[in-house]
């Protein structure tokens, strides 16, 4: 509770989860903020202290790995990346390309669309990205966690309840409040993934759904990153109907890019079948799409 935080002469006192905390704040020549907890000699970067003591990302990463099963028959999926300035570039492995995008320092709220038709692997990519970031975080190689939220056509108007409920039900992770999640996204410690965004239009009108997205992005105040999976048709519609989105985001900076998943080639299909001894159902699916 911000009202219970006291600051005086570089000393911050607060009570978190029943524990009284006193922090001594300091800055280096570059303006980076550090803190030292009372009774300890270790000085930590303030962001790192939040990561360990407030966000508990190590616990969240472990719960993500426990809740999302690894895909034995996963094959790197190619895609075409589109940027706001109409440049396109091919990506051989979409998951790794997304990870590199998330590791980069943004200068605005980085909004990444993951586009494909129904059943072409959007959810698998989101789950794969969540496992990959959780593993790298626990290895100490990155300092953020990717949190996929399955929207599944549920009303977007109460996204705060949906997100916190999904954390508790799927990941068995409690202790976050929605405003806290927003702050963690702004700090770059948490990346939220919205899976199946276009299904929200089943429950609500298209313009209201897009406006709700704008309201969510505006909370990030031109900071942080979010990944949105949707069908290609919805993405094209959203780009052509930006008025509801722009009405909410006039004071925010948004950087938009999109990855368009490509279907497997015959070589990729033969590779996954021979390597992982998958069933003939993969052949049937590929033949139908071909």
C-alpha cells in the first residue's frame, strides 16, 4: 500500500507481507538507484531488489515450468516479421526471434503481434516462449519472465480479474495485485502475453475490444512490452480501425510489430516425423493444408 510507505532523507520504511522493511537509498554518478536493507551489508540495484523481494520472479518462473508442459515434437517455426515502417524480414525460428525482441531495451511500449490462422501454433509458440524465458531467468541469463494469459473469448472489460485469476488457477501463484503487475511490466521485469485476443470480439463489440486494448496499453505509460496472439484477419481489421485505439493512446508511445507464422515445408515435416517418431496425424494435417 503506497500510503504505508514512508521516505525521509534517503531512508524508506514500509511493511510488506507482515515484514517491516527499512531501506537506505543511494545513487551513483549515472543516476542509477541502489538500496541497502537494514541489517545487511549488501547493496543492490533497486530494480534487482524489487525483482527478488517484491516480484518473486524465481518462484513465478518455477511455477510456469511446472504448469506448462514441454513439447517433445516442437520444430522451429518460420515467420515473416513486419515493422511499423513497412519493412519485412524472414525469421527461421520465431521463438528465438521473439526472445531477442523481448531482450532489447524499448523506447516505447513494445507491442508484438503473433499472427496465424486457427490451429497453426500460436498458443504453442506462446507457451514455448514462456518456458524458454523461465529457464533463462532461473539460469541468471535474463531478468524478466514472460507470462502468457489465455483469454479464450472471455470478456476483456475486466482484464484485471482475468489476469489475477489466471495466475492463481493455472500457475498457482498468488500475491500479485493488478496495479502491481502493471508496475512490473513498466519496470521490464514482466512481459504479458495475451493469447487468443481476437476471440474477445465474440463476447463484445469490436470497437470496445480494441478500446480495451488501448486502455491497457495506456496504463504502461510508454514503457514495457506485451505480446498479442491473434488471427491475421483480426490484425488487419485492427490496423484499419485505429480510431478507438488512438482515442485512448494519444499521450502514449507505442511500437508495433508483427510476426506472421509460416506453414511447415515438406522438409520440416519429414524432419519432425523422423526425429521424434510422431504419428501419421501430422502427415494428414500437413496434406490438408498443402
